[in-house]
C-alpha cells in the first residue's frame, strides 16, 4: 500500500527519531536548516532514493503510510496519507500537545 507524508519542516527540531523508526528509509535529514536553525527531516526525494534491485526508487524504499514516524515525532508535525483504491485519506496528523495525534478521516 502506498503512503505519503508531509512534514512541517519549519517546526521540526531535527531530532531524527522519524528517520530511525521508518522501516522503509523514506525520511532523511535535510542539509538545509530551517528558520530556527534546525536541520529538519524531509521525505526522501524520489531522485535520491537508493537504487536497489536495479530499479531507481524501488518499492522497498517507498512510504507505506504505516504512521510510525507520526507516532514517534515529539513535535507532532508529520501528516500521513495512505493510498486507497481511488483516493488518499489522512490517517495521522498533528494534534495539540496532550491531545490524541492519530485520526482517521473517512471521505
Ligand atoms: S509512514 Fe511509515 S513508511 Fe512512511 S515515512 Fe512514516 S514511518 Fe516511513
Ligand atoms: S521526529 Fe519530528 S521533530 Fe524529530 S526529526 Fe522527525 S519530524 Fe523532526
């Protein structure tokens, strides 16, 4: 199942937890700092994914929408979208501190 994440890079502290926890190596730390001086996490750009099995952007480096990154992020700034047959739903998004972070939006 294909997934997609959006990281609010200006609020990222660059702790790297999401990078470590991602089972698909789909997140990297940027070489450019944000306005607060942190080097934020970002989804791995398609043209920088490791070439595996001779196929650039091989499926085993792709986000599956598992939500582990969103769950572990202490800043709650990662939105996760998961592919459905004809649409992509939000399955996790940031919440206020102390509030649940995981939601499922049925459309
Ligand atoms: S949703 Fe899962 S596979 Fe996708 S970037 Fe986050 S941890 Fe990695
Ligand atoms: S876990 Fe959150 S704060 Fe830490 S690097 Fe990832 S997005 Fe940034």
